[in-house]
C-alpha cells in the first residue's frame, strides 16, 4: 500500500483484508487479514495466504477482494479503499507483484457490498 489518504484523529493502524468470492466456498475459509501497521501511510506487507478452491470450477470463476482498512478496537474497522483482482489473471501469470488502485466508491446495504469500478 502506498501513500494512503486518510484522515483520523486517533492512531492509524492499516491492515489488508483478503476475501475470495466464487462458487462452492461455503465450507472453506474465505477471509484472511494481514497484521496491522501502526502510524504509517505507506505500509508494506509480506504475508502469504492459501485459499482452497472448488475443483468443480476453474480460476475464471473466482475473484479476490482486497480491502484496506483502519483497525478500530472499540468499533467497526473503517474501509479506506478496495480493489478486485480476477483470479484468472493471477493464475495465468503464476504470481503477481503489482500495484492496484484503491476504489472508494463503495456502498453497503441489505443486499450486500457494491463496488463501483
């Protein structure tokens, strides 16, 4: 994460939450999170997560949703921004070291999360 733009009066503790989205994941772990980094606007993360996907569907059926959040102990974590990565793009490359822009056009309602790309 590079050059986060975020206003806060409290300690800033950013972390990244990684979710897999796709078919046949009900019985599998779908969400992981990095450790928080205190008071830095350009945190660096070097963490690995393993997701077990269904063998019924190929990588084109899955997405990774990455959310950069500000950790808050006494209330819900605040979303700074999100990005979506198509798993087929990662599987074609074999690995990925890239910058992805964070989107701030996020809406949460009773139907779920809407990300305007």
